[in-house]
C-alpha cells in the first residue's frame, strides 16, 4: 500500500503546530504543507475572501498532487470554510476549532480565557461552542491582531515583544482565568512567551493532539494507515514568500523539509 498523503493548510506558519502533532503521531504519513502567506492574516479578512482563497488554493494543489485527507489547520478558516470544501472535495476534510470542550473539563475555578484571532472570537461558531460546552464558566475573550504577527516573526528569528504581549492578554490576567484555549494554530508557537506573561494560568489547551487522533481514525477507517517508521519529509508551498528560517523551524518541531516553493501558484490572483 502506498504512503498516505495529508495536506495541511493554514494562512501562515501556525499550521506547523498541527503538522508537528500529526508527524509525532504518524511519522510515516506524507505531509504537504500549504500556506496562503500572500493572503495572511485571515483574522482581519471577510468570510467571503477567506472561503474563496482557501477553496481556490486547496483545489489547485489537489489537482497537481492528490491527497487522502485535508486538514484545515487554521481556526479562522475552519469556522467558515468547511461546508464549501466538503461539498467540493472527494476526501475527508478535518477542521480545527477552539478546544473549548476539553478546556472546560480542565478548569478548576470555572474561569476560561479564549484567545483567538479577531475573526474567530466574534464568529457564531465559537459562541456556539461556549454555550454548548462551557455554559457554567465565566469567559474572557481576547481577539488581538498582534499575536499571529508575533508568532510569524518568532519563526523568522525575531523575539516576541513581551511587554506588548502582556498588554494584549491583560484581560485574561484581570479575569483570573486558570485555563486558556489557544484558539489559533499560531499560538502554540508562542506558548512559552504566553506562559511568561500569564504565569498564573495552569492549563494551556490547543487542538493539535485531538486533530492527530481524528486524522489517525479517518486514515485507519479508510485502511490507508501503514505501519512502519520510514519518516517522510514534508513538502511545503507558500502563496507568498517562504518564511525566513523555515527549515530551522521545521527541525525544531521535529519535522524535515522536502521541496519548499514560494510564490505558488504562478499568477494566483486573490479572488
Ligand atoms: N493560524 C490561523 C488560525 O488558526 C491564523 C489566522 C490568521 O491568519 O489571522 O486562526
């Protein structure tokens, strides 16, 4: 049986936090990373733009390199694009949504912080998760545009400005939350800095391991999971420039780079 192939999509480098969990759980699965760095950040854009860009890029890539499964490793995109993608693609599509349910199960003081992009924080999808799984909790929401940029900059080798970060997440400190949902896949990449500025937070909850379990289940169900530990390198395509220090970052996350292309596809015009 051939190696199963999984496409991991994000607006930028955040989806690498999910790719790292997928790789740790299933090292022989061949991952292709696709990032719309020319359209980044999605957190500031309209739903229509996000849907049109995701669908166009993912369909184009799949026409060239078919995959067995697509992971939309971006909360901001997943809250709006999953129905359109599932309607058009013949393979399973797994989305990432803020891990409010596991966070509510962990919180001891019933005060939860939800940290996400400005778009994700105000989407009905997120509100619905809160009502369903954390109705008994006090919720402090922060949707700050700086965090994804600081995470991208960190990947490019620049330090996260801790004073600005502390200011951005101050509402979580003021609310006394003991648990924070990292509702954007970029945020696990700056978890250490977040923990430094919010030392009283006990639990940091992201979706990486849950996504890896879901992908494993779906590949298993489709009888596509192969045993064996031949490790596949990860190819990566960026609609804009390739982030600086990309390969170093991959190595730090336990991943190995295969072919890496920037400015893909030639002549891609934003819808
Ligand atoms: N990684 C994306 C997410 O999980 C970042 C969104 C953005 O581009 O603003 O929401």
